[in-house]
C-alpha cells in the first residue's frame, strides 16, 4: 500500500468535506443553538418587569410592619382596615393582592395580572413572624428561641471507587444526571453526523461509477482507509474547534452567569476524565465509520444509503437512551455490562465515569475492547469492501450483505 497515495486520498477527502456547507453546519449548529438559548434568556431577563407588586395586609399592623422591615419579600406592603376595603382596592387595580390572617393561618390572594411575587419567600417570612409571635406569647427570650430553632450542621458527601469524595445531595444528583445526559446527546449527534458523511462519500462514488476509474490507479485498501482517515481528520478538527471555543469562552467570559453554571456542573471533572472520554469517543467514531464504510459499499446508489445505515444509527441509540436511565443505578448489571461493549461503550462508559460509577481501570478495559474490535473490523471489513465496491446487486441490500458475510473470513479477496 503506497503511503503517498493513502495520504492523497485522505487529504482530498478531508478538503472536499471541509469546504462543504454540510460539515460547517454540523460544527456550528450546536454552537448557534447554545447562543440562541443564551440570547433568548438574556432578552427575556432584560425585558422582564422589575416593578414590585403591592400587597395589602388586612387588619394586622404588626405583620405589616414586620414585612416592611424584613425587606426579604420583593413587594410593597400596606395595612388596610377591613377585608371589604382590600377587595374593593383589588377590583380597582389599586393593589395586586391582599393577605389575610387568623391566629393559626394566613391566606394570600393575588390578581391574575399581578407582578411576580415569590410565594416561597413570603411563606418563609410569615413562618418567621409567626414563630416570633408565638415565642412572645410564651415569654421566651431571644436566646431561648434561637437555641430552640437552630438546626444542626449536616453535610452529605459521596465516596467513589476512584477514591475521590464529592459533595452529595439532590443538587449533585441533578448535576450528574445533566452531565451524563449531555454526554449521551453530544456523542450521539457526533456519531450520526460522521456516519452520514462516510456513507455519502462512498455511496456517491459508487453510484456515479467513478470508483471503477479510481481503482484503476489505486487499490481498494487505499480508497477504503484513505476515506476513513479523511473523515476521521474532520472529526478531530471538529473536536479541536469545540475545545478552542470552550477555552476562549472560559478565558474571556469566565464571569458570565451561564459560564459559571457550566463550570459548577463540571466541578470535579479532571484531565484524565476528559482525555479518556475523548479517546473512547474517537475510537467509537472510527468503529462506526468502518462499519458504515463496509455497509455503504453494498449499496447500488444513493437511494439505498438511508436503508443501509439505519441499523447502525439504531445501535448508536442504545447507549444514547441508556444514559437517561443511568443515574441512580450504579449496580445495574445489564447497564454495567453494556458499558464495556464496543459500539455502545463510547457513550455509556463516559457517562458512568462522569457519575463516578466507574473508575479509570474500567474505562481502560472498555477502550482496549474498542481497539481490538477496531483492528478486527479494519482487517476483515476490508475484505467485504473489496468484494462489494465494484459489485452492483439488484434488490434488497440485505441479500448482498448476507452473501458478503459468507466470505468474510475467507483468505480469498
């Protein structure tokens, strides 16, 4: 196999795809979606009314004074003498709502057009007022009251197999679930994009019969591996673009609330995790590209491409779907076993690492299995490619696939 010819095919494939709108749409679409979400959020925040609602406190001057002095609830309070007055003022739009009280209960009624009021904050403030009122009736001193209501310090931490401890609790659970789901979505989109590219690249040339001319000057192996290397180069370029964008964003927009939110989400993610996730994803992409190249060589024209690559997409969806049910199931034998299986491990194993359900030793095993299957596919898949790249079969491609697999392990090419 000529290295120069291999480089030329890979370089030509890379450049042809790099210049296309399809490649840049795949690269820029997620970034534009994120920018659109951030922009819409900023516009909604900027156009939101910050006017404070006016709430009437019905015949309870002490409560009215407490709410005014507390400043926790973002609202204006005023005392009214009777419920009838409060209802009349609400009907005339002079107030946005009114608060009634009895010795054991409180009730808030707000207009449907009222400005936003945090009911949780109001309830917490009223709880404090009610507690102080009861303490005064029981003649408790402030120190006695503080001693009675003070809460003990309670912290939750999680110890992982890697020996690391991290903060626990519901907030951490939600963050971990978001991380595993985000990884699943990102890797699935990445895979499907490059599966589509390699299938179109091979099916295009076979459909136009140009492959017969190319194979007159090069070997099937050069065409097979050259195209794979070219598309793999695009995938690496794609990943590097995202790394640059993330780095620039972290440097120049580090104080932005959205960037801080993402940083908090990724707290505890170290360089080993990032490198291992990148390797698992990259080898996973190579696996899917080789499998797609083999299947695409069996099609007769572009109209059969979708039928051919659909089963490959379904395989990729297995890991993608399981990332949504992974959180909270560290000992699920079925999911744990699938996280080592090539074609699925590139999605599930990073998710398990992110949730600290697996350690680096587990990830290395999954990576080693991916590499073994990659070598197997590269060796024996080339035979299937050679048998089909110049073969045009009428009818369903399933029949052609079964015929090709019969000679998969045959030494005859």
